C-alpha cells in the first residue's frame, strides 16, 4: 500500500550561509531548513548572529557566501522589495510608526503601497474607501478593531507592536519573519502577543527571534540555537533546552556541570 503521508515542503532553506564584516565572521556556514506551515525560533546569546541572519534572509545584507531559497526559489542576491514579492515579510525589533496617524490610516497607507498608484492615494477618498473592508479585516486579525481610529501615539507599547504586525500582514506573506516580537513588553503584553502570533501563524510559516524562552517554548515547533554565528543545536524546544551545549552557551561553564 502506498503511504499518503507527505513531507511538508521547505519554506526557507539556507546552505552554507556566511557573512563577513572586514575580517569578522558574523554568520558562519549556516544550514537552516524551515518546513512550510511551522513556527521556527532562532535563539542564542547576544552577539550570536541572529539579527545578521535575519538581515541576510530579507536582503538587507548580501551574504559573503552561501545560498538562500524561499519556497524553492533562489533569493540570495535579491533586494528586499524583490524578496517581498516571493511572499516574505518582516517585522523589526524597533517600532517605527507615525504617532499622529491612527491604526486605520497606517494600514490604508500600507495597502496603497502595494498598488501602482504610489502616493496618489491621498487625492481620492474613493480609492481609500475601496480598501476599508481589507483594513478592518487586518485590524481585527491583530485585535485592534476598537482602537482603529485612535492616534497611535496614545496607544500602549504592546498595541503598537500589534499594529506593526498588521502592516506586515498587509503584504499577504506566506513566510513571516518576526524580530523579537515581545522585546520590551510586560508580562501581560507578552502573553497577548503569544496568542496573537499563534493566530496569525495559521496558514503561514513563521520564523522569529526572541530572548524570552517562555515565548519560544509556547510558540516554536522547532528551535535553532546560534552561537558565534554558527548553528550550535537544533530540534524541538524541550530537547534543545536540555542540551548541555546550549546550557553552557547561555549560562557558562560553571552552570553546565
């Protein structure tokens, strides 16, 4: 009998990915494979190369060596905007929003940026009105319906991060890269963000960086640990957190015995 079980296709793969900065090797021969439809965490001590790796994956840095493929397409030498067209979107660790605009206005601008009308959107209320339904859907997806018309500058930090996710979702990504989505949050905001990421991960592939191991344990199907730009360990969360090499990397030799 022929098995009907199929292996999920690879959403993201790197082969020998390397980045040098004037003699310093920030990322060294990283082989990474992320299955479609999974949530994959990248963790490691400060300086491990996580953000550099994210910048390589999204075209903000060009690799010194190696290869990056997204859903089987080679994106190694592509600029960020071309990688976005392959279904990749990224959030950043530092918030960058317009304090005087509302969440609705932010999302309207993000959606308009995907069209060939450029900055002409402001000339016609009708053009913006056509996207109102999509705007409402995106704000609802991140839990901001009730704050849709409130100035962003009056929103709590966790709500601003949720808005940034709405902007990322506006490009309809198949692969979502989140750079420290819970950075700077209190416990309540962290728990809300965990639930939010769970919701938006449905039907998508998510790769995220986070220092909060509670977040990693709650969200990740698989974890890759980086140290000094190299893959130190990889596997399910419980397996990785018990790895002596990982314990040593985070806590030092004195705690590894």
